[in-house]
C-alpha cells in the first residue's frame, strides 16, 4: 500500500525516456504570449497586473541594485505556480515534489545572493555572521552557528516546497481511496468524504500558489540582506 502511494512521485517514463522534461516545458506552452496589438485580451491583462503587483511588492524594500533580479524571480514565481497547480490534475506528474529539482532551483539562487553580497559589500556580508555586541567568549560559537544557518538556507527552501506538496498529494490520495472504498459500504460516509476531498483540493490549490510565493519571497529576503 505504501508503495502504491509513493508511485505517484516517480518520474514517468515512455520507451525508456523520462518525461519530466515535458512536464517542465508544459507551463511555458500554456502561458499567454504578448501580441503586437495595443489592447490585449483579459488573460494578458490579468497576467500583466499580477506580475506588476508581485514585482512592486517584492522589490519595494530592496535597493535599486537588486531590481535586476525582478525578471528571474517573477519568471520563477509564475513557473512554480503553474507546475504546482498542473500537478493537481488527475494522471499528471508534479516535478516540484522532487527534492533534487527544488534544490536545483534553491542552491544556485541562494549562492548568487551570497556572492552578490560578498562582491558588493564584503564587510557587511561577513558582519551577518557575528551579531553586534556579542561577548568575547561566545564569538567562535556564534560564528559557527551563523555559518551553519547560512548554509542550511537552500536546504530549507527545497525541503519546505517538497514536503508541503508531497504531504498534500498523499493526503488527497488517501482521502480519495477512502471515498472510493466506502462508496459501496457506506454511501453516506463516502459522500461526506468526497466533500472533504473537494475542500482539500481547494486548499491544495491555495497551498500550491502560497508555496511558490514563499519560495520566491525568501530568495528576495536573502537578496535584500546582500544588496
């Protein structure tokens, strides 16, 4: 039973070829492309409004030097939202449930923010490892602790996204299985379980968008520390 539950997180394979690349390219195919017309359709207008609101709120506390990150963070935000929501459809695969892929997003971006800090303001970047007013005997211990917390950041980013999406998919799978089994045994309980499944699906859609936003927001906070 446990094996069948976790089979949904395995990358699909066709003729020995992993199809994870198809699932990664699909969001870009579904995105509306801008046209040369003066006025776009409602979908383009909504997309432009969303991106403007996201960039204005995310980069408001960041210095002008960090605004060059707006394009990559906004693109990552939209990409993660599409991946997470498309993974909720039946018979689909969610790439963001793979820790390796999430770490592939988290580590380079985190490392880029750290290197940006060391290049632009090395003294301030090193000053984050030692809080002001620290007693002398505690300085070596605090430097070690802050260094460990610094290197744990990308791991926390990847694990947070993976764990939240994996837990949601497993819970939906368990409740759907229970509703299917109870359909012939106790129809009333099965209907109640189906209602719970519907509400959980709505919650998972919200979680899919929130987790994408939190992932990008934390990267922007790391960038704010180093710009």
